[in-house]
């Protein structure tokens, strides 16, 4: 039986594929009107979701306004949350 010499360098390197890089923000004045996705808010299983249709871009932040048009909150892109939370605002 031939003598076996272990590989002194250790196991073969792991094949690592990095996750897709996050999309870099694009300044609003550089986005073509046809590339802006249309947003709609729907409720699914009692939870609000923003549905994007068309386009290639969505806003990085969204303003929430009351019936008179006064700003009541701003929402920003963040990691996916496991629970839904609500913030109160004054009418």
C-alpha cells in the first residue's frame, strides 16, 4: 500500500460568493420619469404594504401627510422587520 502524506496546506479554499451589493442611491434629478415605479398602499393580512409597479427606482424616503397635506411622518428604507409597529400622529 502506498504511503499517504496529508496535505500540509489544509483543505481547499471555500468557494465564497458575496451577496449582491446593495443598490447605491441615485440622486432624484438623475432618475428619468419613466424609471420611477408607481406606488400603491394595500393591506394584506391586516398589514399595510407598499406595492411597486413599473419603473426601476423607488424613493429612499416617503412622507406621510394628513388630509390637509401637513407632514405627520417620514418613512425610510431599512432592513426587513419581523414585526409591524405603528406610530400615532395628531389629526
